[in-house]
């Protein structure tokens, strides 16, 4: 009697552990690749210049197809005789579903960014972003069991302002300074 009772408790506990296991074998997604931004931070109308850079992210194990994601990306270029070295670190959610060999996802991320000190036109001093968001999605096409090719895109909003060289250096906005950007990224995903 005692053996049957112990066995039944073991089976109930073991079955609950099996049910609690994630649906997919993939627990994390590590991504690295190339990214393209539609305009530079000082790209006022008549002087728009896209920027190129790199992108890296990690998505944590999912819960009902929803994962927490941290994304870090940077862009480099020149516009209006000023260097553009901008970076962003964002975090948020990624909702994805698998369709055969493909994995489609949508993401919503928010965070902060920074830029070099002299990013304004003719190397005018500027301030960093106070807030940035990214809404987008993408498609992963499986190459091997753990490796996939990713294509993603989205809408990015960022808030940068210029600061005068004299005190008090209160940031100000130039009419036409961009806040809205298009973003495309492509690279490799490693699932581990």
C-alpha cells in the first residue's frame, strides 16, 4: 500500500514536471548581423544620409510564444560634415510562431541611445537621446537545426536634440530634425 502511494505521488509530480517543460527545444536566440537606418540623426530635409551598422540581440526562453528580448545596435556614417556614431540599447517583448521551417515574429522594444558629442551640422555639439522605441518584425529561415537566417525591419522613433556651446546648454530642436526612422536588419540567429 505504501509503495503504491509513493509511486502515485512520484507519477503525479513527474507528470507535472513534464508538462512544465517548454514546448520547443530552443531556449535562447542569439542574433548578430548588419543593420541599415533610413536617415542620419542630423538629416534635415535636403540633406538626408542613411547609416550602416551592426546589430546584436538575445531573446530569452519564451512563455506562450512571448520572449523577453535585449537588442543593442550601432550605426556609423557622416552627414553635413559631422560624424554620426550612434548606438541604442533596447529591451522589450518578442512574440513569435513557427510555421514549418520558418519562424515569424513581431517585437516592441524601448530604451535609450547615445551619440558622439559633435553630431550636429558642421560638428555642432549635441545631446543624447532620452528615449527610443522600435516596433517591427521579422522572419527566420532555418539553415540547420540551430542556425537560421533572419530578415527583419521596423519603425524606430528617437529623440535627439542639439545643445548650444554656451551655458546654460539647454537642448533645442531644429525644425526638420528627424525623429522617425525606417530600419532593416539581416544576419544569423543561433538557437541554444
